[in-house]
């Protein structure tokens, strides 16, 4: 091999056609990536422009009042905002322990490999079920099955505002549980992949210093995978906030505000699905205003997720 730097440079020099391919691919990737930002910005502009009329007429009162009366031209989205936030957060509180626990159960050698593979496939199949099918299942199976328990909650703890309404059918509680079913596969799949990517040397080192299996899981494996798990949790939260069909079918679609989880409620996505097709006049602008609020909530969740994942990645 020659030691002359000039000859080495000539040997390493690439043809112009290869450089053209690299430059073209780089520019194409930049254009495609920029299109995502352009589409997002266009959606924000269209929704914001459509909501200007209601913003000027109702201002901040739109966010803190619950009147939704097209006859009197009075609109307020507090009921839908409350329903969106409560159903999303409570479903997340239930789904996170279940999802992370299922991921631990699948990734650790607690049961035979074949059974773990079957459970993993079942979780993935659960994610493939259409939301309208889950909504029908919630109407005909989940809600009748839950009603005796919800009635007992109202009888025993009716003095608590969140259990103060008698369950008469569709309501917030069944909507929360159907959201748990919908976001559980997301949390489980991402938590499982995050745990599988943790180097085996970390587990072996934990065993080497005398820890137990569960000590290694909680003190080594979960902290090492926490950034990926949190990213999956935030992705599931965004899915829960924007879910439409299944929630629309089971939440009751009531604009009458109630603190009770047993009473019918509403979410922003469900309200848009129910009313946008027949809306006219200022109602269209009010629905656009509600959609803009939903977009801002979703963006806030994603920005917080990015910040949290970065912090946890640096910490662990």
C-alpha cells in the first residue's frame, strides 16, 4: 500500500455520480422531513383561522363555561375539555401499571418462552382491533358488566362528587376503561422493546452483587429503560386524548357538566365527530375553536414528553 498522501487521496476519491446520489438523497430526506412540519403548520393555520370568530366573540369564557346551545348561539367547551383531560389521565393511570407489568412479564424468564410469545402476539392483535368494534363491545358487553359495580360505587360513595350520579348507561367510567384497552398495547409494546434493549451485562452485574430478580428489575432494568417507557406512555396519552369513535359510542355525548365519573360526559374529539357534519354559522367556528384547543393540548403533551425523555436519558 502506498504511503504517498496524494496517491491515497486519489484512491479514496469517489466518482462524481456517487457524490450526486448522496447529495440527492440528503436533499430528498430534508424535503420529506420538512413536509411534516409544513403539514402541521398548515393544520394549525386552518384551524386557527376558522376559530377566529368564536375567539373574538367568546374569548377565554369559551374555555370555562359549559353552555352549548346552537339555538341561542351560546357555546362553551369546558365539559368537553374536562372530559378529554379526565378520561385520558385516568385511563393512563390504569394502563401504565398494566402495560409495564405485562412487558416485564413478557421479557423476563418467568414463564416458558412459547407462552410469552403467545401473550406478545395477543397484545399486538389487540392493537389491530378497529375502534368502532371496541365501541360496540363496550356498549353491549363492558357497560352492562360494569353497571352493578358502578351502582355499588354510587350507593356506597355517593357523597364523593366523582361518584355522585347513578349510572344509567353510557358514561365517563366505561369510556375510561375502553381507552385503557386501546392504549394498553402501545404502552406494552414500547415498554417491552425498551426492556429488551437494556444490555444483559447490567442484569448480570446486578446478580453479581447479590440482588434478587425483582431487585434487578426495579433497580436496574426499569431505570435503564425508563426514557423509552416514558416516551411510550406519552404517545399513549396523545392517542387517548385524540381517540374519537369508541369514546363517542360509549361516553354519552352530554354537554351538561358533572364532576361525576358515572354520569354521561363528552370529549372534544367526540363533540367534533357528533356535531361537525350538521353544524353551520357560528357553531362551525366554535367547533374549530375546540379543535384548536385539542391541538394545543396534544402539542403540549408531546413537548413535555420530549423534555422528560431527554431529562431521563441524561439521568440514567
